[in-house]
C-alpha cells in the first residue's frame, strides 16, 4: 500500500507552525520546502509548501490562506505513556491555543489535538461496567486528562 500522508492547510503561517511542531515533538525535522520564485505566487522567497516529520509521522503543509480553517472534524491523537507526557504535550500545545474537554485542545494555529494517556483506554473499557462508567464520567468532567483523578474515580 502506498503511504498516506496528512496534508494540512495553513493560513500563511506554515513556517512558524513547522518550527513550533518540530520543537514540541522529538525526532522531528523539516524534509523539504517549496518557496515562491519571481514567477509567483506571492513574493519571491515566500514558503508555499513543505514536508515535515513529527516523531516519525510525515506531513505536508500548504500555506494556502484563510479559506479553509482547521476544525475539530480532524484531530491528531497523542497517546502518552504517563502523566508527565500528558502534561508536557498539553502545556506546549495549549500555549497560545485553547483547552477543550476530555483531553482535547487546539494549538495556536487552530489545529485540534487529543492528548490521551494510554491508561484512559484501559479504564473506560474496563470489563467491570461500573468502573468503566466511573472512568468515563470522570473524563467528561476534565479538560486535561489527569490520571490520578481517573484512578480515584474507579476505586
């Protein structure tokens, strides 16, 4: 099967976004950039598009303009091994962005993320329906997922 690469449409801030994401995610890099020439479009030297890798996942970015803003219809899930990882990604991605609920947030570019500890999946799908329900109810009351609060809820 050929690779599937998410392509993201930015509002003329692709260069800032790629620099930001590369600073947040380990093992990240900018692979290639496509800049405008004297033939256009835009000013010569402006970044038109580029490919970048965030911890092994390849993306393409386009500096397309304001016509197609991001929405919650598309989000990226970051599965975290523990609370420290949740805190790290949550704090960085909400800096200049906004918190939502149940582990969802938007970064400063409007892109939606789900910052989810792996343990959450175990708790909300627990074989004991009472524990699964308690974990789910606790999650619904959270913005950032706090594992200690989830664990207390299921006890």
